[in-house]
C-alpha cells in the first residue's frame, strides 16, 4: 500500500471507499467504482475568475432584490412585487414560519453565499487565507442545500403563466437578474470551492 | 475489478465540512483542516431519518387538504388547494404547466417519501440488495429535494402581486405552511440519513482490504 499521507486520499461520501487522488482533465470527473458517486470534478475556474463572477453575482443580487420581479396590470390599476414583498406576504397571520424558510431560501442564503465568496476569494487572490476562513468555508457548505434561486426562477415563470390569463403581466428587471444569478450561483458556489483549501 | 479499501478499515474518516480524509488513529474527533466534528457514521441516522419522514407524512395530510390560497376577484372569493391548482391548469388547456406543478408538488414529495422509506428500511435491515442502485437513489433524492418549494414560491409571488384593491386580491392560506414544512422535513430526513449505511455489512467486517486504492 503506497500511501502518501491522508492528503492525497479521497473518500467517497456515499460509500466510504478510499481512493488516491488522480488528476482529471477538463470536462472529466472522478467516479467511485463501487457506488458510482462523483468523487470530484475538474474545476475550470481559477481564483481570479471565480472572484470576478462572485462580484458579478453581487451586482445581480442587488438588481434581483431592488427591482420588481414582475408587475401586473388590470383596468388601469397596477402592482409590482419584489422578492422581499413575496416573503412579507407570507409573514402575515399564522404562517410566519414559512416566510422565514422562504427568506432563507431566496434572499439570505444567496446573499450570504455571495458575501462569503467575495470575502474568501479576495483574500485568496492575495494568496492569503481570509480571517475566519474555516468558518466561512463550512458556512458555504451548509448553505448550499438551502439556496433555492433556481426554484425561485421556475416559480416566477409559473406565476407569470398562472396570471397571464387573468391580467397583464410584465416581467421586471428583477426577473432577468434572478435568471442570471441562479445559473451563476450553481456555477460558482458548487462543491468544487473545496479546492480553495489546497490553493491557499 | 478489485474492491477499493474502506475508510473505516484504514482508520480514516471523511470530513463533511471540507471533504478532507482525516486520520482517526490519533483519537481526534475534529477535522484538523476545517475544525468540523468528525463522524464515521452520522449519529442516529436511521432513527432521525424515520422521525423526520413520519413528521413530514403527518404534515402532508393538511398540506393537501387545506387551501393554499384564497382568491378574491370582483367580489367573489374562492379557496384553492394544491391539487385544485393542477386541475385548474389542466382544464384551462395548459397541460405543460399542470404537469410541472404536478411533478413538483405531488410527484416529488411522493417519490421522496417512497425512496426515503425504502432506503431507511433496507439500511436498517442491513440488506445487501441493489446497493449501487440504492446509492444512486439517495443521490436522486438529494438532487430533487428542494424543487417542491416551487409551490410555496408560486403562492408567495402570486399573492404579493395580486393586491389590487377593489378588483382582486390573493392571500396565502395555512395549507402552504404545511406544504413548506413537508419540504423542509423531507430535506432534513435526507440530510440525516447516512448513505454509507447502505454499504455496511452488519455481521462481516472488512474481508479483503489489502490493496491500495485505484
């Protein structure tokens, strides 16, 4: 058994099989031979690119939250709603708890993800670990399942179709920002940010 | 194809915080890299999994029976449930949207209940049946888990938009709370289950773990 220390080993999270890390090419990923789970993928993003995309994400996040996702109109009356409005409408009455889940899923988790990424990556660019690096990285792991912008995007599209039969629906800037941001977050906040542990 | 070595047999443990292979032989219980607590297996994975799953099943009943939203249009009000929303789209001819909502709000929870129940049951009995497929099933459950939030988001957005005084208003109703709880609880159930239990042999501990991996 030629072991070069645990650092070079990778353990399958689905079945506990142990492998030695082998380099992967672009578009390649390493699969567990036993259970078929993905061990790791090739990460095509460098620190600089990832930081640039995170800053882009921050800008999109501002747009997605400040501008209405859509506006409706009917007989001269009109009303528009932002993401925050849709959280607020749930917080009234006896169902406040779901407003908290919703706020986490579509506002707080993405905001935290982007903020943590910008923080960690801007230090990494200078070749240093950010203060609280370990905690930030663990937060990013923990937040991932609760960040649901892509579900929110589909939800907004369903809402457009649901309402389009009854009233005039005008998609807003918020919806476009949401569409771009949901794709971007999947790309930059995925599992491969773990590579940062080795890079800085 | 020779079977890869098991982390347990090498005295190693995967850190769920950062993916590091940690050495357990020196008696450490935290990852030296990120400081997260190390568990060779998740604590009480099966008991917790069942508990969350049953809680989710209980909430699933009011989620489907209670109205999720109340529509007030030009003086006439009506309540609608989740199934009602699907039927409404279907009858209006928008079968594609009906299908999306049906899959997200009825199909996905049903598949999750069934899959998690199956995974918990087989892991509990230490079954060696279709291990690879069960691993894939777990990954599928992880992947589709949160798409059921779709309904909650649709109701929230629609209710936030349709606030036209005098013409029409839409308000959320408690059904959506229960529906959201089902989603959250099944996500907790999937997270507390440990997929490595699928591969654990109850009686026999590590036969051929001589070779180095790959």
